[in-house]
C-alpha cells in the first residue's frame, strides 16, 4: 500500500491553480482565448486563475490539463515532476503535432506515388493482354 492518502494529496489540490497560471503565462494566451479554445467558462477561469475557486470542477481541471498537455497525476503530485514525458509549452506541443502531421503527409505522398506507379503497370498489362 502506498502513502497516497487524503492527507498527502489534499494540500496539493489547493494550489493547482498556480500550475495553470504558469502554463497560461508560458502559452501567451489571454484568459479569454483559453476559454474560447478549451471550452472552460471564462467566469470560472478568471476566478480560478487568482485562487478564488476552492473546489474546482474535475471536468474543468481535466479539460485545462488536456489543453495545456499536463498530466493529472503530476498535477496532483502522484508522480514526481519529470517522471513522465516532458510536456513543454503549448507551442512545443503544437509544433510536435504539426511535425507529426507533416511526416504522415510525406508518407502518404510516397504511398500515393507507389500506388500510381503500380496502377500504371496494371494498365499496361491489361492493355497488352487486349492487343
């Protein structure tokens, strides 16, 4: 049995807003833009980001974690910082996703060229068989 009791986790929950304040600063997004992009209500965000929300909605916290590519486990202190893959800033996450899409696009372009060549070969075979 581990020591992940309410006494261990509870003090960390009260300060989770500070993590999101830091992520907001790193992202460069305004509170309004974060609300617009994440779907978390603006009124909640403005109160949450100054520590006025005592028991934030799990739904909103999880949504903000997903938006900023944060782990709920790290946020709650269930794993040490750095024990998971580094998430980086939102800009880094977006750049990584763009890079992955570019790689997928290049692979698909190569596959498309291969299939077009194969199709031409089939057309020559079928055309030769008819003659």
